C-alpha cells in the first residue's frame, strides 16, 4: 500500500497545479506540497527522491517526537528504505535513484550518530553493556578478493543491500582470505559476498570456499564480478563448500538472493540451487567428453596466411613516449557512453538499447537523461578543479613473429631480443579452416621487418583520493559516479592514443577520417587487444608490456602494476597494437594440455602449474590434476 501511495503521490506532483486567482508560482507550491506532510511522510519522500536539503531538520523533528534516536532509524527511516527496496524490486525505481536514496539515508544516520553515542555511553554506565544496535534484516560482509582491485560493482551491491535494511560490512579490495573469514566470524555475519574481475580471482574464491569448509563455517557464500559465472560457481565452488554458494549476476539480484538465504525457506532455496548446479556440472562434464581438439601442431599447421604485401610502413616514431596530464577536454570527445549506463543497470529495449538512443526508451530514458546530465556536470567539475589526470605511455618497437610468439628487438638491427610476447592459439576443433594466434598478425623474421605498438593509459590519477573525500562526506552517489566517469575517461584516452598511433606516431592510416560512432565499431585499420583478455588471456603478459614501455619510470610510478598484474589506478587500460589490415579480434577459447605444456616451456617454466593458475578454468579445456 505504501508503494502504491508513493507512486500515485509522485504522479500527482508531476501534474501542473491549477492557477489560483491568476497568481503565479502554483507549480512551485505543488512542487513543495510534500513539505506540509508529517515528519514520517517528509522523511520517506526525501529518501525516495534523493533530496537531502531538509533531511537533518526532518530527522531532528522525528528525534524530538520519538525521543530515542534509534527509534527514528528503526521507524520512519527504515520504513522509507523498505519502500525504496520495494520500488526498485518492482522496476519503479532505478539504480541511480537508489544510490541517491542511500546518500540521504547516510546523512540522516550521521546526524543521529552523536545522539546515539551519547545514549550508548549513558547505557554503558548504567548497565555495563553496549546499547542495542539498529535491527537490520541481516548482516552481509563483502570483499574484493586478494589480488583484485576492481570494486565499483561491489560498491553498488552494497548500496542496494543497504537500501533494503541490510548492514553491509565492506572490506574493500585485495583482501586476503583469512582477513575475510576472521572478520565474518567476529561480526557474526549472515552472508559473505566475494567479488573479482580477473581470472586468478576465481582460484582465490575457490580457496576461500575451501577454507570456509576447513573452519566448519555455515555462512552462505555469494559470488559476483565480471569474471565469474554460474557455471564456474557450480563446477568449481559449490563442490568445495556445502553450506550454500550462489552466483549473483548483478546488483538487482543481490537482495533477492540475500532475502532467500535469510528466510524460513532457506533450505528449500538452497536445495533448488544445489539441484540446478548439479545439472550444470553434469552438462559441463558431458561437454568435456564431447570436445574435439586439434593437437597444437595441427592447429599451428592451420594458421592463417596474411598478405605481407600489405605490411604497414615503417613508423614515424620508434621508442617510448610519455604522455603526462593530457587535456581532459580532448579525451572527453572520445567517450563511449553505452558502458556507463550499463554500470548503472540502465538498459533500454532495442532499438533504444545504446547511447544516445537510450534517451528515447519509454522506461529508462528519463532516468538515463538525468544521469547523463550529472555525468557531464561531474566532468565539467573535474576539468575545472583538476581532480583527475590522464597520463600514460605509448611505444612502438621493431618486432617479428617466431612461431606463436612475438619477438621485440632492442633496435632496428633485430639482432638482440628485448622481450617476447607469448601467444596462445585456438585449439578447439570447430571444423574451421584457420586457427588464430596473436602472433599471426606480425610478419615472421624471414619475411619482412615489422613493428608492434603498445600503450598503457589511465584516466584515474586522483580518483582514489577524491572518492575517499566523497565517502567521508557520505556522498556515495558522487563517489560511484566519479569512478564510473574515470573508467570512461580511461577508455576514451585509449581510443585517442590508438587514433594518434594510426594517424601520426606510426602513421599507417594518415588519411583516416571516420566518426566516433564508426571508431567505436572498429571501422579502422588494425586492432588493440588487451593482455589478459580473449585473444591472449594470460594477465602475466602485462608485465612484459610494462617493462617494454618503462611505464613506472615514465609515469613517475603514477601508473602501477600489482603483484597480480592489476593496473592501478583501476581506471586504466593497456593494450598491444597490431597494424596489419587483416588483423582482427578473436577469442582463443579453451586450450588443451599439450599447448599448455609447450606454452609453459617457451616461458621458461619447469611445470604447468603457474600457467594453469593464470589461465584458469575458463581457458583450460581439461581438469587440472
């Protein structure tokens, strides 16, 4: 009933007010009509609409009336967040609105905190114990696992859960397993949520599940993040821990899962998950049996034959070039906004799925327009105040292929190998005529002298510090928006750098003149695959790129690589650039044991264990021994 009431109330306020005696300002009176309600109605309205202008005054009025600060939280504020949870679940509120609601809630709680602390001290003196805490629906601990730095998705899940009256303990990024489990036990949490972006995070999640079993824990485990999947969770994680492991696709599903895990029907829910995951495992193992492979020798014999008469010209520039504090105004021109709306789970229906057509979508269009305006405002503020910096390194070097690998040389004589980029080749027998490898795009040494370009770029210098300032002020909506905008700047900067490589630094497409729309559709010559992604899924290749470009030295260590080969700041991009006109994006897919052995040998490893760990179960076409 409350949900229906607020939806109807919203619609009523959107109607223009009837003029009274010709007096102006009727619309403004209607707009502020909610201010005449009770403090409960005003608190609810402020929360639902993300309005914090009056929140402290309304909260103080509620505190005086209810007398106990905790009752304000447990009463009108939690009721308001409950309405928001219902509206979000019903598709009548969108994620950007929910995040703003969470900011208003934080501001209200922050106002009440000193009063509650005063009560806590008084009660502690009187009773010798801590006062009661707010009555949450449950406690959820969340962490990005050891070795992984990406957390924007986790932060959004935390906001959504908080808006549904769950206490969220966010441990941040790169959190070791023991720290996660010790904290979970200390806080007596109801659910643990793990997040990860890169392939090695999958193994770390498996380790956490194993340790939970070793500690005889009974807390359900939620799994999420770009690299995770329901299949991986079913095959690799659910078999390690039998108290509930559930894959969560996105933030909008998190509340449903947590609610089910804390309900009276928990065992029924877990039984259904177990049944579903058992079916997924059986299907997976059946596909392993049915898979047909080319031996690595057979796959190499079917490598594509590129036309080396189309070899790009000698670059205008050879060596490494630092790009420091590049003007953000120019970078902004190359932003692809579609992924930005996807971060906020704003997805229009075809043909209005992507930017700018999303604004025409009847359901999400208005909210997308509001969010876009806020992003543009944030960008203008970033430019004016200089809070973010775009910097990076680009390099072009003599190179030739040697089998599946790419040799990069110290100079034009090509006598000394400076480093090697190792390649993985498609190996699943799909009846194809060719089996691709990244090394195929560079000319063999006995054919012609060739080159390879590479770059590492960030749009996030200063992001972490500014985000902390926003969070300290309770402005979590701005903190998340800043991260999302920084990610867009990093991707736009990589688009701009690639353009400059094509047109001037290397200069193999000096006459290129295409629109941003066509640029984003890759209608230019060449490609820029990132190490650790489909055409070369080994993240260790980033270290080779880093050393070749001297990224640390040339950026004054503002752009770093962690021990798990994650880039810091997290709003960063690195890539190899192939210039041949026949170079194309492809996915290696899964590889078999014979290729893993030869690949590890070429890398100078004594065994396959390290390579298997970094490729992970999504790339390995067999079960690790």
